[in-house]
C-alpha cells in the first residue's frame, strides 16, 4: 500500500505535525512533502494520502492549498483513501475551527474519495466547523490547536496514527 503525507504550512506547525506523523508511521510512508511538491495527478498514484491542512483567517484554506484543491476537484478519487490532520484556533475562530478539512472533503468526496481517521469532538471547545460529520459527533480528521492546546498535540498525533493504522489494516490486512 502506497502512502503519502502532503501538507501546507505557513507558520510551520502543520509541517511539524506531518514530520511527527511520518516518524511514527515510518517506512509505511513513501512520500512526506509540501503540497506544492505533489500534484493531484501524483496523488492519484497513492492508495492513501494523509492531508495536513490548516484553517486560516476566517474559515479559509492555508495558502498553499487552493490551487491544488481546484486540481483535486477535477479528478476521480475512487481508488484513494484520505485522512485529514491540521491546525486551527478553537478559541479565536471557534465557528470555523478546522474548516479546511471540510473545504477539501467537499471537493473530493463527490469524486469517490474514501475517508479514514475521523476524530471525536470530545475535548475541544468550539462552536462550529465545516469538518463535522456523524451527527456532529466527529471531525473529518485530527484537529490540532497549537495556539491553545500545544501540550496535547503529541499525544493526539500518536493516538491518531494508531487509529489510522488500525483502520487501514481493516481495509487491507497486509498493512
């Protein structure tokens, strides 16, 4: 199973999270790179793509992502499984917390993409998010809030890495 971690990062927090995730997943990850270095067509060559996307301003994608999401919206993703992780600020932008996951998912889910790594909302204080799913009980992926809860980031990344490995093993026992 071919896996990539693709991230966009302005302040470096999402890049650091991607590197930590890569360190945990080890040789299961073939590529870990900035979104500028991997086209949508390149992503089609992977079975699993873990997307590191942060939410900026008021519910906007981090600046590296919009051109790639436009490309992604024009592809068939029926053979690719995605997972989302990234940073948001639940205290100052509580009504757009990790909207980036939802913005991207809204473009690729209709194109057949599959999803792993949904994460419970428990433990987060926010009012709304485009990333909510399953009757607002889960996020589409792993939210990290390094602005307000940096002390929880490492344990959340470790737990999410274990979770996605279990989910992938259920999809393909050889993982």
